[in-house]
């Protein structure tokens, strides 16, 4: 509805200073969760790039590295299994990016721990969602910083004993010591634990015959009318084909857009898909159209966007067997993602399925595609 010139003007003015985008997108999600893990100093997740406080924090971080060296405190002394459970709990309270469900399992894997999608649901069921930051709501990271930041949210969550506050952090002190003076200065930006936005966490893992190993959705950013949805599959074998169809007006109310062969092996590498989700929202279809993919989304994505569908299409997962018009059933409150086909029909289709030729056959990405695991296990190298 606007001209290219107007679009260009908006692009040039919508993000007028340095720093990452000011919502609970992927970069800020992981920065906040680094603070929760104990690997970032208090304030690290939320202090804006342009503030003098960020320069002071940088200086303090350099000094603290030397203190940790003197005290022989190493990363694995801090990143314990309980620290990752804290991070997943705070993930749910904050309403972080679905990409956190790739990064946290991958980091845990490097530390010798396994985090799976079933665990995510267990934690989500007991953890209230306290923040509705962009894209899920009207608030932004700098506002979270002004009203108490991550320490204030942790203090709210700790009131119900949902996190372990006895764990060591890079301050050389425990979480309890770090958050004792934290204050929630705005009960709307950080809801009190007894008045949450929802009783369950911001992220849900979905399972079913379409995602036997799991899939992920940012539940807190889904329109209420899309929490349960059923519609015909509109199947695309790449992000580009899906965008062309959306822009071309070929996607209608009720459709379920399927983008496959964009997973860890199929991509290879799980490209960030902000364009299809933005196109759906921009076309006014956000409350009527769902999107599922074996790839991943930008943290800025909102709506019924379900990613990390595993097993992925490149290894013959059920998403590879879908055909145009198959009825897909989504039930986020019940953690279900299914296609209304019998096991016999799926098995018959599997017999006729042929693996696609890999997009990249040389170099590092070809080696990566051969060795990488599924999205639900963090897309780590096996």
C-alpha cells in the first residue's frame, strides 16, 4: 500500500542507533539467557548500547575476568545442569525467541548435558509468562532494563522457587546475592508472579505424526484464535517459493504454509526465515494462516509459526511426505502437530519418496550437512 520511496524512508529511520533490535528477538534472548546462566554480569542482557552504563559494564567485565582467573573459576564451574534448567525456566518467563531452543541445547551439549523438547514442555507448564516484549507485546528491551532488568524478573520467578538461586555466577557470587536488591519497578512490563500474562511459559514444543521428534512455537506471540487451527497444507520446497506464493496472493485464510528442505541438513544450516512470516503478517493473514517448517525463524517472527519440525524433510521425515491439500491439525495448548493421514498412507508415500539432491556438494557446508543432527537436539555435529 506504500511506495518504494516510503518503504526506503522507513527502513532508514526505524532503527536509528547502534545496538541490536530492541525486542526479545534472538540476539537479545541469548544475551539475557547468558546473564541467567551466570556467564554475563547483571545488566549485560538489557543495558542499551548507547548508554555510558554499557561502557562501564565492559570495563567491569574485563576486570572481572582477571578476578575469575585469580579465583580459578571456570565456565564449567558456572554452567552446570541446574544453570541450564534456570535458563530454560527464564526463557519461558521472558518469552524468548524460538531460536533459544536451538542454542540452549547446543551449548548444553558442549557442556556435557542433554536438554530435550519434552523437558521444555515440563518447564513451560510450571513457569508463568511474565513479559510480553516485542514481537509478543508492546514493550521493549530498554524498558525492561529501566524497570529492573533480568535480576528483577529472576527475583519474581524465584518467589515460587522455580529457579535455583544458590548457583555460582561470573560475579563470584551466587544468583541469590546478585538479585537480593533487585526491584520490579513496573508490574506491567514485568508482571508479578501471581499476576502473569499466562500461567504457562512463552514457548511450547509440539509433537505428533508430523513431528515425532518435536517442533517449536513461540506460544506467547500466537493470536488466541490460532492456538488451535486446522487447514489445508500449501507445500513449498524452499523459502523463496513460499514467499513468491504469499506475495502473489495465492495463500488464503485457513491455509497452513509448509516450507521444507530448510532444516540443518536440507538448508544446509537452517536459514533464518523472517521474510515468509513477515509477508504473512503484512498480508493481514496473521490470525488466519499458520506456517510450519523444518527450518527456523527469526526471533522477530510472530503468529502461528512452528519451526524445527523433526525429523526434517532431507532425511525423509513426515514433513517430506506432505502433499498439497493434506489437512494439518495444530493444537498448541495440547502440544500437538499432526497431519490427518493414516500410518498406512504415510508409509505408502514413504516408499515412493526419493531424497533430494543436496544443494551444496563441496566444502565445509557439505561436510556439515552429513554430520549435523536434528533441530530439536540443537543441530549439533554428531
